[in-house]
C-alpha cells in the first residue's frame, strides 16, 4: 500500500469537525519509515541519547566529588605545616593569648607565630597615648621590654618624650591633654614578617598604620594618619617574648584616597567608642 492510499496520512483527512479520524477514515502506522513522525524509531534514538547524557552527567559529578574529597584529605594532612607558608597575609590559626600584663597581652607561644603575635601587640602599646605619660610609659616598658634593657629604655624614652615634643603634638608640656580636646595616638598593625629566627630569638617587622593628633574645635594639630614599619628584635625570656631593640622607618604607604575628612567631634567620638584588638598571627 502506498502512502497515497493511506487515508489520513498522505492527505489532510479532516472531517467536518476539523479533526483527524473522521467517519470511515483509517490511519496506517509505518514504524519502519525514518520520516514517519508517528513511528517509534526516531523517538527511540532520542530517548537513548537522553539516557546517555544523564548517565554521563552523573559519572562526571561522581568523579568531581571524589576528586574534591581526595584533595580535601590531602590538604588537611598538611594544613598545620602550610598555614604560614601558603599566604604571608593569612592567619596561621594560632589562638590569641588569654593573659595580660597591665592590660598588655602576654603569654605568647614559643614559636615564630608567637613572636609575630607578640610584636604586633607590642607595636600597639608603643604607639598608644599611654606613652605620653611617664607613669603609664614605664608600665608599658616593664611589660614588653626584656628585663636587662628596661632601665636603658626608660632613660631613652624619657628624653624622647620631652616637654618640647609634647608641645609639638599639641599636648601640654607634661603630656596631659588640653581642656576641650581629645588626644589621639593609636597604632594598627596590618601585617608581620619574620626576617630572622632561632629557638629563642626572632627579628620581626610589623607594618602599621597610625593616627596622631588632637581632635577638637580650632585644633592646630588635627588627627592625621601615617604608615610605618617597626622592626623588633625579640628574645624568649621568663616564659614570653620580650623586646631587645626596636627601630622604625616610614612606609610602605598607599596612595591617599578621596575620603572626606571627618569632623573633630566625629573623630573624638570614634576614638572613645571603638576599642582596640588583641592581635594574633
């Protein structure tokens, strides 16, 4: 039988109702014809392709999961060894200290990470407003300087924080803050680096951003920021890291941004309301 003899296939065989299969009409299905849209051959191939695609996706997913799990196991085995080496700006995971000496963190780990943590926290103390008062300065020195060097440091710093220096930063000659103003002296470490290390000695560089000045109306010494690097030589003594010597140099400093300078009141309020941190490497 030819396609032309197949009522309803070769010709449009709509009845008066407009549908297929009117009265007395039949349709012959030819499954072996590749062009037969009513046959099953083309639909079978489509189903096979879909099945193959789904199976392929599942296999790829299983392979990806297995690879990820294997990679995770490998990295976890070496995590403790690679923490500090993988990225110098990333944290090592060492826990912060739980003790303090006169408000200054103490009890750092006896390793390179502990030395870096100590140096970062000591930089905060050395850059604090407490350094401008003789009593608090001596307390800071006693807490962070190696015992054999405390007396020498006190004498050197007494000369550095002279009445004239205090006046230059806007304070009274004795280091007190003029009435109606808020004195700002704060250091924020951004990163640390070991340059030399042995079992009981370490040289650490601390990159810092600092704030210094007087916040208040008509201040002739407004709060400004600067960037500097402090280099500390530390030694392990009395169960903790202590400073033997320290030096400071300018930079590295970024290009200044376009931030609007805050008012004196905003700056004073920020310094009074926002506390500092305990830094851990």
